C-alpha cells in the first residue's frame, strides 16, 4: 500500500495567486501531515506562461520544493495554453531531499525503493523494473497538431481518442505484470473523460473527448489519476478507481461542490481516494429578473456570513427600466463581502412588427394579419403561399414563365410549350393567344 497526494489544476498566475496559493499551501500542509509518500500534480500547475520574476512562479516553486523535501514528486504536462511546453522542466531543478520528475512525454516512470524515479526510454518499459515500488504510466496532454499533421485536421479530434484507447490497451499487460508482482500500477493523464461533468454542472457529452472510462479501465491500472476537469468526480470498477480531484481553488462564480485534493491509498489490487477540501473561496450568486431588489439583498446579507465571501449579482432589465438599477445601493447592501461583481443586462426595446401575428395559429392567418398590419392586399400573397404549398419548384417557375408569355402574347398556336408540362400546372390555352 502506498499513499499518494494528488493535486491538479492549480492555475498559478499573479491574478489567481491569492486564491490558489491559500488553497495549495493548505493542501501541501495537509498532504505532509497525512504522511503522503508520493505527490502528484496532474497538469495545469500554471494558468498561463509566467515570467521568471512573477510572484506566482516563485510561490508555486516554494510549495513544490516543500513537497520535494517531504517525498518524491511527479508533475504531468497539462494543457499547453495553461502550461507552455518546457515550463515544468524548471521544477526538476529545484533540489530538495527527494527528486521531482517531470512527465511531458508518453512514458512510464517507476518509483524505486531507493526513492529515485526511473523513466522508460520508450513509451513503456519492456517489463516492470525489478526494484519498483510504484509503476506510473504517464499520458500527458498530447500535441493534437502533430496528430493532425498525419491524419488531417478534420480527423484529429476523433483520432486522438482512438489512438489513446489503443495506447491504454497496450499498457494493460505491463500493468497486470506489475500488479501480479505486488507492485501498484497507476495511470496519470490530463484530459476530458466523455460524460464527465464540469465545475459548472455541464456534462461533457461530445464524441471528440479524448478519454472514456472504458478505455481507462481497459488499461488495467489500479488507479487512474486525472487532471483537466475542475470538479471532483470518480468512477469505480470493483477495486479499481478513476478520479479527478478537481481544481485546488475556486476561480469562477457558480462552481459547484468542494475544491480540494485527493489522498489516495493504492495497492496492487485496491485503490481508494478521499477528497480533502481546501479553504476555497465561498461564492454566492443572486439573479434578478428585473432591477435587483435592494431590500432582498439586505435580507440576504443579514442571513449569510459575507465576510470572506464573493458575491455576484446579475440582473436583466428592459431598456426603459435600466435607470432604476442603483449600483451604489447594491454595493452598500453587500458591504461586508470580500468582493462584489455586478453584471447587468439591458434588453433593447423590441417593437411588435405586426400586431396580432403571434396569436395567429397557422401560416395563412399570420400572412393575413401581416398584410392587414402592413396595409397590403393579402389575396396575391395567399395565392403564392398556396403555390408554394402545393407545387414543385419547377412547376412554379413554369407557371411564372407562362404568365410572362401571356402578358407578352408570345405564345403561338401549335408551337410546343417551352416548359415541362405537368398535370399540376395550368397550361395556357394556345387558342387564347
Ligand atoms: Mn485546468
């Protein structure tokens, strides 16, 4: 049995620092206090590229160093736009009592009994290393551009999932071999599992997500430690477990559930994980249909402890009522909050273009209502509507051409009509020409 602290989606940046550093500092303290034997970060350690003099980079490095003084650390490459390729390599240079290994390519890495990380030179080892204490298969964010270059841009999204499923199936024999030898085998990845739920409660149901629970379980690892989705969630199959810890802090309003990290207990034949919540921001969201009711906001402020809480007030008003929104009064009512965000939406005045049209129950009645409102003779329009409903396009065109010919009196008796005559088309009587 080995105990792992699993953090993910730290999103360090100077403007997220207050939130994420409070949470990550707490999480690292807890992981050390609970005796984590390995620390894993499954991607998005940073929110974007950080310059070397950024306070956020220094703060992140300090906590990674604290972890490395306690136990071996494994950092996985996350989304490239959050964590530019190459950024993580800096952390391997931090020093500390234990090594920091950076997994930024498809590979396996074994934690040896002497505390060193041993990485495979290829995508996996030929057999589990003899003195391994833990075998980790690392599936970092892969470069879709490289795949698109070989299979074409249109096919890349689906191909990524197919390639990963093949890869995961290909890891099964070595995972089973390690587990048979009593060595826990785990997988680490950064990506979207089809059907997972985002921090805003939205199910990710598309077919272009790179991972499925079926493909992950098919790898036969005891545990799959995932990053990318900011909401904690898990899938169990017998003794085996797949889980996202979710993001370490709350970076947006409306994020559901606790933020935190996972403490895993993994053995060759069993895996468990416990979410340890971090002191993430408390957020409240108040939504008004119309101008915000200041008295209701005052009641809310009295009923809740707003100290340290972040409150967003949203409203939607018609253009002519927009002046009724008193932003100062709203701010005063919520004065105790750590942060207030006011988001008003003004609906432009929309005039009815044809009174009564919305009440008409069929197209014919709507057309009549519109003609009345617009003071236009409805009869020719209704005739056109009837043609559209009953005739094929070529027949309508033929009818129009016939009328033109009628008008110009060009039709000559005995001459073949130059149109495709169908039964539905009233054919001009040549005798009349
Ligand atoms: Mn993320």
